[in-house]
């Protein structure tokens, strides 16, 4: 496929023509062995399949290479499911690219005979972060800095969970106006059975570790196409040890959330979740009945923090606050020196400055630097 055009890839070259049942495969293999033996070809004898496997996302991922969404496991009991892709690679002239792998499967349940439909997508986007502050915060914080995200391994600037992630590319891929370029990945999907049952069922990426590998592989291909790849490709060689904690119920309005003393929302029957708690990154989220009440993050990893350059404003959030920041309609941001380097404190789903003050001061104390907000600001 051309790197400059957009076209759907073949839906698995043999997917619709060949059966995937075990009996069908055995018959097919037997027939191929006989055919190849009769023609004197040695391909089969050397374990080389006569047809190449499909590749996806600018060639980064290969069919049957690991995670379920790339293998036959994605189709359940359906012998006629399809996996297709639609992609546009970035170029030197166009810094945006995308690829979407779609899995479609329909079959009858062996349990009750209901029709089962699976519709799943794995989406990858390559491009610079938005210019506008609110749009950038909505993209980065709301989607990739929640309490279910943890840092990428090996010092790679980004975050990941079992459903997707974000990677900030090297400065060689920055835009002329200085905005970093990122690669993001997201898995989504639905499972429907019968006329009335449906649930979220994201494509299976194989867990956070495998997700990180997939994300970095796509990033390497994207950078090569855009002409900004580093001399050595990015790699994931270390395991992810610090997985996010499970959501915890908050039953009382007087309970602290996210393990931060004094951070109370005055709400009952909600859940908080804490992701990373490191010197480079700290995240937490509060949810209840599907409603987002609060998202908080501290980012000190330099390249990840560069995502927020140029949107902190030129003045403190309020009198007595350290650093520079702004409180918008749906987000707040503060940046201040902390333990010898800049730290960025973010808040989403709420613009209550008391919540930001409690979180920022707690994170600053953990890092060993002066409070960000003045005494009493968190009351």
C-alpha cells in the first residue's frame, strides 16, 4: 500500500476462502502437501508457507504474531470472520497518520442459539498534539493520564494500560512550532448476543506489556515513514512491574481519595483508582456510576512534560501559588520547580482549586519540594 494514500488492506488474503475449523485445516494441509510434492517444489518441506502473512499498521504488526486480535482467537466460533485494516502512513510532508484494524465476527451461540456479533477496533494515531490548551489537555490527560495508566518501561516517555497507550516521540519529530509528536493506541469494541444484550468488549491486546510492544513497533514504523526516526529504533526490553491498583470503593463523604490526606470530594459510593506513584509520574481518578468526578496527574518526566509546554500561561493560578498555571472550563494546569526540575500538576473533570491544591501539595511533599499552593488553599 502506498504510504501517501489511504486504502483498505486485504481482509486476510485467505480469510473468506478457507475454513478455519481443525478438520478443514487438516484437509487443506493434506491437499497442499500432495500438490507441492507432485510439482517437486521444496517450499513446504522447508516450513515456508506459500503465502505471506498479512501485516497491519504500516507493517508494524504481523498476523498471528502474539496478541489475540491478530490471531484466529479474535473470531470466537465464527469460521467466516474478517480482520481488515484501513491506514494512512505519515510522510515527510504530512505529519499525521492513522491505522485502524477492525475485527468483525457473527456466529450462533452453541449455548442458546442466539446470534453473537463481535465488532472490535484497534486504532493508532500519529501526529502532533493540538495547539489549543483545552484540546491538548482533553486528548492527553483525559485519555492517557488516568488512574489506570502506568509509565512505559525502559524510560520511554509515555503511559500504557491493557487497552492502549501514548508515546512521546523524540525531538527530531517535533513540529516547526515546537509541539511534540505522539503515537497513541486505543482498543475498543462491542459484544452483542441476541436481540437485547450488548456490552463493551475491547479487542484483546494481550495486557499492558504486549500493548507497550505494539505501541513502540507502530511508533518506529511511523517515524521511519515520516523521516524522523532516531539512529536506533525504540525498544521495549524490560517488564512492566508497577501495574495500576484496583478501583477502591469510597463509602463515606469524609474519606480521603487517592490516598491523599485532606483530598475529599464530599461524595458517597464512589471509586478511586491510583495508577503510577513515581518521581516522574503520579496519577489518580475518581469515578461513580460511570461519571468522572476527578482526574489528577503529576508529570515530571521531561519529555512527557513537554506535552504541556506553552499552555501553562504566564501567571500563577491565584495569589500565593508557586509557578505558572491556569484554570479553564474543564481542566487546570500548574507548573513549578520541584526538587530541581519542573513538575506539571494537572486536574480534569473538575475545576475546584481546592482539589488541585491538596493534590499538588501532597505530590510536592512526596518529591521533597516546597508546597505549590499556599496554606489554607486546600480547605
